[in-house]
C-alpha cells in the first residue's frame, strides 16, 4: 500500500456476530472521530457497502465477498487465521491482506496449553470420574515439568507458549518451516522430513500451525504412528492440520495417550463424532483464543496510521505461503 492518502479512506466494518461490528466501529471512531465508516452485520449490508469500500476490517465475510469490489485496497482480518479469505474468497492479488497479530489473541491460549498439560499429568479426569462414582482409589500423578513439550509452529502464538513452558521448567522442542533458531527451544526441527523425528522426541505436542495447503492433514497416520504411546496431543490451531479419522483410531487403540482438542475438521463438531465419547479426549468448542474487540482493535488502528502515512502495513499475509 502506497502514499497519497491523507484523508481517511472509506472503511467497511463487518462481523455477523451480534453487535460486534458496532463495537469495532465505536472503538475506531473513538480514535478517529472523523472516520468515514460503514458497518454491516449481515450479507445484504456487506454487499450494499463493499463496492465503495477502500478498507475492509472484520471477519466471516459472506460467500463471493469480493466479486463486486471496485476500490478495495486492504482487507484486515480480526482473527489470526486467514485461510478462508485466501482459499475460499477469490480476490485481486494486489489487495493487501493483514491479520491480528497472534500475540494479541495468545494469552488465553497459553493458559489453555498449561491447563491441559497439568490436568493430564494430575489425572484430573480420572479424579472426576472417581468422584462421580464415590470411589476412593489412590493413584500417582505425573510430574508435568519432567515432560518434553514440542511446539509445532513457532510463530506469534507458538513463541509465547514456548516462553511460558520455559518459565514453568519444561524442556521445549520446536518445529517450523524455515531453518531459524528460536529462543528457549532446545532443538528446532525443520520441514516435513523432520516432523516424524520431532514428534517421536516429545511427550506433549502442541499444534500452532496455520491452515495452509502445505499443513493440510500434516499430522497424518504416519506422524501419529511416530508418536510415543505416552504422547499427549494438544490442537488449538485448526482442525484441518490433523487427519481426524487417523487421530480417532490412534486414540481408540491407545497408540497415543490422549488429546486436548479445541478445533476440528468440521465445526461445530457433528453430534455423531466419536470424539465426543472418547475417554482420553478433552474437547472444547473453539474457545481457546477468543478475539475480543477491545484487545485486538489496536493492531488495526496502528495499521490504519501506517496506511494513512503510506508506510507498509504490519502482519501482511504472504498469500503464496498461506500465512
Ligand atoms: N483456536 C483458536 O481459537 C485460535 C486462535 C488464534 C489462532 N489460531 C490458529 O493458530 C495459528 C497460528 O497462529 P500464529 O499467530 O502463531 O501464526 P504465525 O505467527 O503465522 O506462525 C505460524 C507458524 O507455523 C509455521 N508453519 C507454517 N507453515 C508451516 C509448514 N508448512 N511446515 C512447518 N511449519 C509451518 C511457521 O513457520 P516459520 O516460523 O518457519 O515461518 C510459523 O512458525 C493461526 O494460523 C490460527 O489458525 C487458533
């Protein structure tokens, strides 16, 4: 995105969720009372305004969102994931796509990961089951901090998970696409050929990969087979990254110890999914990293300043890589 801008551009704010669009609009106007804002919360409103919008901010855009754009130059997604816009919403490649930095969404995700690891080591599910049956049967909890935790995806969120794990005494390994070291990570494994050795070395594996063409079902039957029988898998990124049918088989046959899943191939998780009933699964309805307007709007507003000043925007997506 380049210079020339001094006046505020026409901005369309869109979210089909409740009064979220109104809340983002209020926060933007608070910083820019003169802002030229349009806001919509259903597809008809979106299509009424998208033709004249230069900037679009929001998420869950309607199907075929970008077929009638004329002046659009910048799309800002308020979630960390952008796979829907890249793969399902054809748009002019010259339109810049940005997203909320994962770090603004990460704090609760970090606690989700720690909570799952400690709950698993403390065998809280077993305790709850015993409590329901009034059974007094002693067991020995594991010492979680003796685990080696592998973080697949050392981006914004992955790195915050790494530092929390290090602060709590865990040994941390990591996996990423590009060969670069990462603070606090004892060994960084790189690329598909090092994925199996990576998972084989971990007691807990945390998935923090984006949904891209390259990560589609990358946690495959083979990768699951390379995990230790004691391995515990935590997926808080995207369901498409894991071969769910293969995961269900591995969990049923106890080839891995268990999983904590916040994301699924199909959401909402279908009522007939076997995952609901597997005793070694902890399942949440995609809530680990909520996107809260007051917590994420700052990243858009900072980028708006850059846009107005003709500076390159932050957190631009490389659409050829999918993240
Ligand atoms: N459950 C929720 O509520 C929730 C909330 C927020 C985000 N998320 C998900 O979390 C994901 C991660 O967010 P983020 O902000 O941390 O993303 P990010 O900063 O873009 O980091 C992505 C990481 O994944 C790695 N990666 C990408 N493609 C890869 C491949 N083919 N092979 C190996 N590594 C690959 C990248 O490797 P390099 O470092 O080598 O580039 C990078 O380390 C998001 O994309 C989103 O889907 C979920």
